[in-house]
């Protein structure tokens, strides 16, 4: 597996991370999300110390993930592929209707 090193910053602290070129964009998105959550906690609460802020951010993100997983299990959210498939079917149906009326 081909790995590369990338430099990122979370809450002003530099980190060097290893990732494959294929996962770099997702990793950078995750870094941005963690940094944003930690910054929000530092700004909006009395929590001090990076370790405590990191734990609070981890708990917040884990809670968000668990809520999302529960909503998917209960049918409140749909996986992206299912949404794409439904949109494709709807576009085909609309195309058929439009074609029927444009021929007349």
C-alpha cells in the first residue's frame, strides 16, 4: 500500500498523519470536522486543556454518529446510493411523461 505523510493542524497543534492517496481527502475532511468541534467546545464552554477538549469533542462526535446510525436503522435517513437510485428512477419516469406530452 502506498502511504504518504500529511501535515495537519487541530486546535492550533500540528500533527503528521499517514494515509493513502485515496483516503487523503476523507482524512482532511475528518481533521476539519474534529478541529471545528474542538474549537466550538473551547469557545463555547468552560472546558480547558486540550485533552479535556479532545474528550468532549470525541463524545460529541460519537453522539452525533450514534444518532445518525439510529435514524438510518429506523428508516429516517437513507443511504446515498438509495437516494441516487430513487432519483434516477424518478428522472426516468419524468422523462417518459415529458416525452409522451411532447409527441402530442
